[in-house]
């Protein structure tokens, strides 16, 4: 009995250890499965491709602009060929496949998406997975927001707002509001009473700037994920229409339900709705622009590159561009639904429709398995043509006599156009106009666009230079005197010597525009 009791005690004491070991094995197996699933996603697959990963990322970052605009297929193939040749010349190991094959492979790996635009021209665009990989590389290669007072303050503010929204206690909310009012009132009274205004040191503003920049950098991938979700809804809706398993009304209800869930249930959809609300509030937009401008006017901004300052200043433009991508995808989905509903005819021959659907389904399956120049063995089984008589025509040697040789008109050819003549017919010289504005403002402190134009030489007073000068005024935020009733007169001289007068609202350049001229790359914006 003692032995049995001892064995019982041993069994009882060892059971928790076995359970703990099983639990540990279960946890590590679950974590391993989770990690493997993460590595199978396109983003980590792109970052973990060994030597080829940096090459692919470099090509994608160089081929697509900051706004992720689609690139025509042929143009991207040419760019990939050029970039790979440059990397090979620099001694880098690059793929040997043709650019078209590489791009199609990247589409299959979900780094690119290939679609036809409204003009039926095929275009490539980055997916959210590729954008996430690019953003991750940019964050690692640049200055990053570290553990700092700014990061902790952001967490505390977010936690306070979340707790305030989640707390249903009326008295607690009133108490929080009273505390905030007392704190702000005390700070206002201190400043109004002549208290010292503390200016944050450079390192603290830099920390807050990096923290804010990290948040802004996440927006493009969020917008791309919303756009891809809309595309997925489009594929499902089109499939429902083609299958004709439901009525058109049921399919539209499905579309409305999924669109609503996308905008309310997903984090990306809520971010998109927030961006729409931001762009609708002009006052909030102005405050955001003013805040970004104030941040870049702090002394720490001397360490920020012009490109980083331009991207930071154009945050509103980036948000507007991302929202435009999603809205364009939703517009295409609405057009697809409208086209299907307008073309739907219940009296069509259902047997023919079923045959065409099977044909499309088989063709889609065959395209997934086939390669370039593959052939499909299709038996048409068409009946032979029964014709009683065919008209015949005898051979005529005159039909094969070659035409007379062309006359030599080389002596009558016009003289080639010189480079200077082409330049006179071209667009505005923004570089020369910018130097002209800079010199005039430094000399007179405040000068109108008409006065700047009048001081230019004849070669820089073409009609097209008027548009170039107005472009510089708009880009640098020159002041327009609309209420004064004054106007700028532009006496333009065409390349043939004829003159033309133009009148615009009086626009004044000051020293404020000199800083904007240095921060903006106007030649690139044109």
C-alpha cells in the first residue's frame, strides 16, 4: 500500500510538469506556424529573397514614383531592362530573364498588379505588399523614431482619448473635461501675464518629427490595401453576375453590404473614411498645413533634406492622392455593375450563355497552366461549305509589274530646324525665371509678376513664359491682390517678333517666396 501510495504521489506530482511541457510544445508549435504563415506573405517573401531581394526592391523603388502612379507595361519593361543593365555593369548579380518575364513573375508573387486602364492600355502598379516592403526599407535606412518622450507622450494621449471615448460614466467625463479646462486656462493666464514661452529643444522636436513621419509613411500602404479590397469585391460581384445564380438585386445588396463592412470594420477602411472627413474640412486642412509649416520652420529642420521636407510638407497632397486611388477603384466597380445591369437581358438564349461561361472558365484554367506561345488543341468541328460554283480568274502578268521608282526629292527637302529654334518654340524656362524672381526680390524686397516679366530680356518674354512665371507664383504662394483692383500687364514677344498683351490679377513676390523657391524643385514639378 505504501508503494502504491508512493507511486500515486509520483504520478500526481509529475502530471503538472507533463501538462506544462505539453503546453510549452503547443505554444512553440503555434508560434512556429504563425511565423511560417507570416513568411509566406508577399511582403516578407520580398524582404527574404537573399541576394535578389535588394535588387528587386531597388528596381521597384526606381520605377515607381512617390505617389505610386501606375506605369504602362512597355515603359516598365524598358525601365527594368535599363536598371538591370546598370546594376550588372556595376558588378551586381542580376536575373537573366527578360523584363517581361520578370514583371509577370512579380505579378504572380503579388508585388505588382497588371490591369488595363480605360484606354485599354496595360499598366503595372505596386501592391500593398510591395509598398510595405519599401516603407520598411526606408524606415531602416533613414532616421527612425526611437523610444523617447515624444513616443511615450503619443501613447499617453492616445490612451487618454481612447479611455475617454470608452468610459460611459458621465461624471468621469465631466471631471476630465474640467481638469483639461483648468489646465489650459492656467497656461493661457500664465502666457497672457508675461510668462516665458519655452521653445522645445532641437532633439525633442526631432523626436516628435520622426514619430509623426513614421505615422504619415504608413498611409500609402493603407490606401493600397483599401484599393485591393475593393478589387476583391469587384471580382466577387462580377463572378456572381456571370454565374447568374442570383438576381441582380441580390448581387447589388451583396455589393452594398461588403462595401459597408470594408469601410467600417477594417482598419484601412476607417483610415480612408477619416481621410475623406479631413479633406472635406477646409479649416482642418488649413490647420494641418500651418502645423507642418511651423514644424519645418524650427531650427532642427536644417538637418532635414529638401526631399524629406517636400514630402513632409506635401502630406495633404499624398492623402488626397491615396484617396483618389481608392475612389477611382470604386468608380470602376460602379461602372462594372452599371454595365452588367444595362446589358442583362432575361430573354437571352440561356444555352448559349451557359456554353460561353464554360468556355471562359476553361480558358481561365488553361491560362493559369500554360506558358508563352502555348497552343490549345481545339476541335472546331465546323461543317464543310457546299458551294455549287466559284468564280475563277485567269493569271494576268500585268498584276505583278512593279511600280515606277519614286522620284528623288532630297534636293527639295527643307533645311533642318536648329536647336535654338526648337527651344524658342518650347515651354517656359523655369530656371531662368526663378533666377529673375530671386534677383528682383533681393533688389526691391517686393515686386509684382508683371514687373519681373518686364525686366526680362526679349528671349525670356515669350507668351509661354507668362505661364511659367504664374506657375512659380502658385508654387511659392505669392500673394494675389484680388480686392485691390490692380492688375499685372504682360507685354509678350513671340519668336517671330510679333507682340501680344496679357492681363492678370496683380501678384506680388516677397522674401517669403525666396525660401519656398529654395525648398521646391520647380523644374521637377513642371
